[in-house]
């Protein structure tokens, strides 16, 4: 199993556990190596922990960064890698 496939499995597990923000952080950090995405998703996670639940505003912010992340992934990854990571999310 490749490093990429291990990360895809980790992302799938986080998604299955309903930790979508954690999955996005993992992609930003370990697949895309994107500090901006990592910082923004960490802000979402921190706010979620502070509030005790995911507010609608926080979900909208996260969704915007999710879309940006998918665009970045589509540009940087092969079609096969993109398909795998998108499927894990």
C-alpha cells in the first residue's frame, strides 16, 4: 500500500466517524501540503470545539474552503488520485 493510499484510508475513516473537518485537515496537511487550507480548516475545528457544535455559519465557511480544496486537489493530483481522495471524503 502506498503512502497516498494510507492517507486515503485515514481520510475515509475520519469521514465514517463524522469528523469531516478532521478529514479535510488531513488532506490539506498530508496530501496537498497547503498551509492556507490547513489554517482555515483548523480555525473551523477550533470554533466548533469552542461552540460545542457546528454552527450553520461555520458549516458555510467550511463548505467554501472544501470547494477551494477540491479545486486545488483537481489541479495538483492525477485523475486517479483525485478520484480516490474525493471518494474518501
